[in-house]
C-alpha cells in the first residue's frame, strides 16, 4: 500500500520550528541566560529561583514541566518524555537540598538536556510510539506531585530542626 498515509508522518520542520524556538528560549532563560565573565559557565533563572525558600524549586519544576508538555504536543515518544521528566525530578529533588542543591542547580542543566532530547527525537527518522493523552496526564500529575513534595518536605525538615534546636 504505497499510497496509504504513513502512521508516522514526516516531521515538517517549518510547522514545529516556532514552538521549538520558543522552548529553546525558555531553556536558555532557565539554564544559561547569563554567562559568568571570563568563563563559559552560564547561569539561568533555575539556580536563582532555587535560592528562594520552598517555592523557588516548585516554580522551576513548573517551568520545566511546560517544556515537557510542549514536547508531547510536538509528538515526542514516551521514552523521550520519560527521560525529560526524570531530568526534572533529579533537578527538583536534589535542588531542594539546602546549599548542596543550590550548587547542583548551577551544574545540572535539566532544561538544556531536555531540549537536546527533544531535538534528537525530532531528528530521528525512526518511527516511535507517541505518548497518548493518559500518559501525558500521568506525567503532569507526577510533576505536580514532585512540586507538592518540594513544598512539604522542606517544611517538615524545618519543623523537625526547630523542634530539635528548641528542645520541644
């Protein structure tokens, strides 16, 4: 059946280019918007947001999650989306550890890694199974759960430390 439409259409670069450009800009803003003078080290909003107590890491996870949702809209496979979410989980959980997490945020560029994963997927001529709506919903729910954990866990740790220090 040579005339039948392919189950996996050829990616039209012009149709996806504006979205990919916007995602690259968000990634750059989050990971590398400012270059440290005299080095090639970039700093973005993600490590700066991570300095804000409790809510900063949550905001970083939400902004990173937007890239994953848009990647799903572009037709990224389940495997690609899963790796992207894994990068965000690592960034969010390790980034929430005081001091160590702040240093980690300067080195771990989850959004840059996720854009690279998306670009590799879009360049790949191998047909892969696209994520369905339920899978995408599960990923978003998982990211929201991580965001909730990033709010609750520091509060529990602060309470525990306060009780330990105050003897109560």
